[in-house]
């Protein structure tokens, strides 16, 4: 064990001696002869280390840049959200203006209506509006858009109300069928245009119309109007489609397609008595 230790110390001494010798030779003219072989050996190591150092430096700069990019991106997202909000508000204001303008052009001037914004739709074919008893509304009030029937108020709270749509399972109305060519803005006496009367039943996904005269000449594309004492005014419900052609039946049945998709409505009008 002692001889091994002495050999180890002797090797370290030789290494130090050689290192000092090389250093001294480098200070003499003879150093020019040996520096090139050493440069040839160690220069690739130097280049490799320098490249790795630059890579680490570039990654550091990239991380710093990334943090600034993230901050800029977040600020841009906030700005985009703000602009979208402003844009949506302007769109809603424009839609409200267009709805009011169209509604006023279609209704008698002596009637009073409360303009209401739709808040939500339910799975039971009802819509929630932002007006209630504080605005003078009550259960049973008729909701329209121009001359198009939207529904009736089924529940009224202070600041909101539920509108029961014609597709609700609890909805049932007496109706008449008239030609689609009839101009409701000009014709006020519709009896001479009526093809048949009938009853409309709500069924969530559709509106069924029953009890049309078996000998009536009703056809797909005719207009279905509500003429029900509970509603008062004669209003448009939709278009007749899918008329049955069973000769053995005592009456004709079919379906009523709404004038527009209720889920696309933004504003409705509640008639005040």
C-alpha cells in the first residue's frame, strides 16, 4: 500500500514538472514549434465550447424575448376582447334599432308595446325576456314581432318574464288558413280569403295543425293565421307544410313551419292592454 502511494505522488510530481516545462518553453523561441501541434489538438475543443456557450446565450435571450412576447400577446388578447365587446354592443344596438323600426312599420299606431330583449331560451320552448311586472306586464299578454305571433307570457316576475312559444306542448290555438298571396298589410277583412279553419298544437320540434276541412283546397305554402279570442289580433303563425292526403280521413292534418327560427330572435314586443 505504501509503494502504491509513493508511485501516485511521483506521477503527480512528473505532471507538474512537465506542465512547468511546457510553460517555460512557450516563453522561448522554441515555443513557436510546439504551439501549432497543441493548437491543432485543442482548437476544435475551443470552437465546440464557444458554440455551446453561444447556444446557451441564445436560449437565454430567447427566453427573455418569449416572456416579452407573452406579455404582448396577453395585452393583445385583452384589446381584441374589448374590441369584440364594443363591436357586439354596436351590432346589438343596430339589431334593436332595426327590430323597432320594422315592428313599428307593421303594427297599428294605436297599440302600445313594450320592447323586450331576449335573455335565454329553455328546453321546453319558452324564452326569457328582460321585462316584467315593474314594466306593466302580466300573465297572458301577447308577444309579437310586427304581425308575427311569438307567444304569450306564461310567468311574470318583477324584472323578467317567460314567453310560451307556439311549439310548447301546452300551446294550442285556433287558426285559419289563407293563400300565401294575400297581402296582410292591405287586407283587413280576411273571411273571404279563408280556405279552412283548424287547431294548432305545440310539439317542441314542430307545430301540428288539425281539423282542416276535408274538402278544403288548402295546400303546402299557404299562410296560417292565429284567429283566437284569447289572442285578440289576427297574427301570422307560419306556413302550412306536409298536408295529409288520406281520402279516408274526415279532415286534413299538416304542420306549420314558423316564419323564422325563434332562437335567432333578439328583440320581441309585448302588447299592453
